[in-house]
């Protein structure tokens, strides 16, 4: 937004004008970085407007209704009927079993589309695009580099140089384009990223990170989907924010682990040392402070935030190539292994009641890791067409 | 951003009209939950809402070659969906009510306690706002919902609600003003609260 727009809003002298303004209410309901920048600087510049803005934001938020649960399976069935107006009758009469199977597959595809669409809000990282076996970085100028290494090291310098493993690229800054780089690490791979300010990030399998090539504004913001361990370079003048789809974490020089996979039901932040405060990724959201050894968990279903104490060694071990578990449901462990090794692991029902404690070395082959769990937890492993099936 | 979206809508709609079922699935999965939620505010009868969604999409699939272009799929669907819902509701004897009637209700429950955190508004303010929200007329509630939750423009709201553009503007303006005025009664508290924040 240009300066002329600030002049437009300077003329607003009632709460109503702000409430009715589309650019304003879009910011309140779906804030993004660009809008935050605009409105924060507007409020800084014209503090006299801040009361109007707060009141307007409060009223806009009050419009949020409690929405009824939408039964997805019913909507999927309706779509099926729409797509197959005649077949429905014939198939269900003569080939019931086949039809049921086809429907099940269809529903699976249907819900895939579903997930990728319904999660598409104004968070800059889109769900469901982690395809392919190669890691990728999409540069600010729009070009893409791919890399195939197990563990990729990426170093961003403030002069615009980017080093991937030992390759240094010189990226010419294009003034009109954004200056955001996006790193995508597929399942089975990992990456270590050094940002221009000296912050060190370990990005785990199946994760994406968006970061600016240079931190120009008065805060440092990166966006994360998946899991990463952060060692943030302290700079009290430029607080560092990690923003996930649901949670925003404010950092004041510290190291911590964030796990926010789209497919998981929670987003977890564990603080190793230093100080962070975290809260929902919403405007004026209430935040809570964490001290080392504390974990904040955001539950996506109830949209609630809870805090508890954890043993930090279980949350930083993956960057050193092993996983530690203490009484963890084995189904959760299999999820982590699926991502790490990029293999399909299916579990029978009822396995979530079995827990595992111990250390798994991620340098081992997946077969051996699964064998270790089976031995300790008395479950059976079968391999079939490159997938693993776990049974009681 | 809005312009980009509209361009996508034009293209997506054309793909659908050419018989592209992937485009149809996409249109359906984005819009059917929105229609469902909107429908449940006009009637509490789930199966009528589901029937209206199925009829709407079956019809546009059957007639896809003859459909016009649209640059706003969601608006096109909501408008047509409401027309059908209205028809199906009046076919059912039990639900024989006319939307244009003064006594239709817009069944919406506001989640004000969840969406506003105590940091932003005191209990007292939240109470005042809740009362004012519940005092809005059904038509005001519907118009506010269409603007802030379905992100539609005044012209579109006017068409969906069968009123003039000025009418839709007024409806929303009066609702917003009523809410603001409800807080004014408590202005002294607000100032006190803002002091605490800064």
C-alpha cells in the first residue's frame, strides 16, 4: 500500500469507516506480513487513530459465528452422485463390492483435494505441494534450484549470495519482486540453513521454510510448515518471529524446536534455552511465555493452547541423527519415521495404545529401526511392495 | 489479490464448462462447505440443505454447456443456492415461510468469547457487544454474515437478499453503528482499559 492510502485512512475519523473498509477488515480477519507492516506503521505514525482501530478490530472480530460441523462424508457422497448420475444405480445393483471399493478410492481422492483446499488460507506456505524426491529452493526472483543430497546445507549471506552445499549462486536483487526464498525439503531428506543474520535452522523431513534474503524491516519473520530446530542470533532491536499456520512465536535470542506438520493435530513449540513468547497466529492474540524445558501445544481441533514441562533431549535429538522417546505411542513414532525415511508405514487399529521408550538411530536402515521397535513393543512387521505393515 | 482470484475464477469456470471434472471437484470442494454453513442459518433442516446443494450442482453439470461466464463463482453459487433453498423450503409444508417475510430468522450464534481474547476486550465490553449482536435484525445479521464471512460486495449482497444496493449498504451501516454505539455507553471503561494496554 502506498503513502496515498495512509492519507486515505488518516481522513477516517469514526470506528464505522474502519469497520466497513475492505482492506482493514481483511487485515483483522486474515492478517499477513504485508498488512501487518502497513497497519503497524500507520498506528506508529498516527497514534491518535489507534483507539478507533482497536475498537473497529474488536467489533469485526465479534462477527465470527460458531459454525456448525460440516459432514465431509456427506458432501463427498453428494459430489459422487453429481459426477455419476446414472452409474450409481447399475453398479450398486450388480457389482456391489467393486462399487464399494471404487467409492472408497474416490472418497480418498476426494478428501485429498479437500484437505489441500480447505487448508489454503492466507498463510504463505500451501499445503500438499511436497511432491517429488528432490529438495527445492524457490528464489525470490522466481527461479528454482533443486538438490538431491540427503542433508543439504544452505547459507544465505546478506550480500545476496546463496550457497547450496558448496555451490555459490549470486542472486541479483530484483527490486520489484519480493525478497522471500522458500526452501522445501521432501520426506527422507533434511537441511541445515544459515540465514543472513547468523540464525541457524535445522529443517526436518517434509518441511518448508520461507525466509527473506535480508531482514530489512524492524522484525525478522520466517514462516514454517513442518518441523525445525532454531538457534536464533540475538538482536533485541529486531525480534525474530516464527510463524506457523496457527501459531506465532516471538523469540529473543534462543534455541527451540517447532513442530507444525499440517497432518498432525497439534503444533508444538519446545524451548531449549533463552526466552520465547508464543500465541495464536492472530491479530492482538494473547501470548504466553516459555522458559527452558517448557512446551506449548496448540490443539488444532479445539484451537486451545496448553503448556507443560518436557525433557528437552527428546525434542532436539533429531538434529543429531537419532530419536529419543519416553513412553510415546508407537503410532506417533511411525509417523515420524515415515517422514524421515519417506516410506509408507501402515498400522493396524488399536496400536495407539502401545508405547515405546528408548533411542532409535536414524543412521540405521528403516528395517532395522522397525525391528528394534517390534522387539521392544511386541508388534510384528511385514514388508509388502515397499510399504511396511505393523500388526499386533 | 482480489483481481488475481477473479481471473482464476473465470478460467476455472471455463474449464468446468468444457467438461473438466477436476475443475468441478475443485469448485465443489471450495464452495459446498460455504453453502452448507449458509444454508444451515436459513433452516435447521440438514437434509433440505443437502438436497439443495445436490440439485444446484446436478443442474449446473447438466447444463454446463449453456451456462454463462462468471468472474465470481462463489457469488453465482450462493445466489442460485438460496433461490433453490427457498423453493424447497416453501414446498415443505412445515417450513412454509417466505424469506422476504419480516419474521424469518437468521440462525447464527456468535462465538464472541472464543474469537475475542480478554486482552482485547473486558468482560463488560464483550457482554455489551454480545447483547448488541443479538439485538440485530435477522436481515442485518445475514448482510453482515455475507460481507464479513463470505467476503461479498454490497452489489452481490443486494442481489442475494433481493434488495437495492443502497439498501444493502444501509443495512450493514446501521448494524455496524448499533454495535459501535453499544460500546459508547461504556466509553469511560474503554479508556481506562486502553490506558492499561499502552
